[in-house]
C-alpha cells in the first residue's frame, strides 16, 4: 500500500508550522507521517526532519510538501531532491499537485519555481546586508545589554546557519555583543546535542 509522507519546515514562526501540518493533513497525509524541521533554514540539506522523511519513503509512496520553498531554497538542491525521488520511484506532490519529471512542462515549471525561491532567498539576504551596512538602521547598545526574545534568538540561529554574516554583524543587527550571539549559538547546540542515557 502506497503511503503519503509529508514534510514541513519553518525558520522562526511556530504558528506557520501548525498551518503547514494542517494543510498536509487536508491533502491526505496522516499526522503520524508528517516530518518537520523547526528553526532551520532551507539553504542546507542538513535537516533531521527532511532526512527522516526521505528515509521513510518507499517506492510508490508520495512525498507531499505545501510549497516548494518549504523543501529547499536553492534550485540546485531542489533539483537534487527531485532527481533522488524520481530515481527511487517516489512521486513528489506540491500543494496537492503531483510533479511528473517526465513531463516537459512540469519539469520546466519546477525549475522556474526553484529559481524564484532561490531569488527570494538572495533578495532577503541582500536586504539584510544593506541593513547591516547602514549605521542609522543599527540598534545602538546603551547601558545594560538587552535580552533577545525567543523569536529574535531563532532569527540569530537562522542567520548564523546561513553563514553569510559574522557574529559581530548579527550582534550589531540586534543591538547585542558578539558574546551574546555566541551564547545563543552555544545554547542551541546544547539543545540539539544528543543526551546520554545509562
């Protein structure tokens, strides 16, 4: 029996994760077959939820994502995932529409979507660099160092994971020191580290 496996990903907004999971269920994916990554970007394949979802898929299964940019934000990465699924005999469904790699129109449309997703990511990155380069847009540190909100901490992790900004630049963007950024990164690493059991 063929199985529908769903995948959802969010960088910062947990509410959007709930929305994606609801959409996946509406598309026919059972809750126990939904895998997700939270607080991770789409710029890298090092995503535990995606790895687990791909591992769970078998020939004849359907891999469901709500939108293409949830699967990845690089045209090359998306193409690699699509090729892997095709080779393994797995159907890719984008928001309920099956992607047929043998159909020239589907293949062209998929490639265009991947390029648009990559362009959007580059545009966001360019805006971030512009904000960092503009002194009047930076938050100035005065007195006691402000604490970062949970949403800001997730944004810090996202920027650090993308690897396009230094700890100093990220700190200036949020009005905190490099040491604060390093602490946030260290805290995240500690949370992700496997716990040892007796």
